[in-house]
C-alpha cells in the first residue's frame, strides 16, 4: 500500500503537463485534486507555473476552505 508521500509525489508529477485538469473551485483559479480519501491538494497555474497552495484533510469544513482561498 502506498503511503501519503508516494501518492503526493505522483500527484504533483502529473499536474505540470496540464493534460488533466481537476475539479475547479467556483469563482476562483484554484483546482482540487483528491490524493487519498483523507487528503486533497489545492493548486493553481499562473503563466505556466504550478502553485500548490494547500493540502487539506477532507473532513475539514469545505465552506471554510473555499472562503479561505478567496
């Protein structure tokens, strides 16, 4: 079974090529990628640069996370 860090490394290797775009937060430039059933990665692109903003625990309040990103 892969641990979190292995799954995280896999996730950030597929993001830079932009072949797959994951769920977008409404009214923002942020996208959400599920890493494990417990964790998600919040990221964005600006001028061909990948920015990783947060790693969230999925049981956190989604509305609070959304407002914190805006």
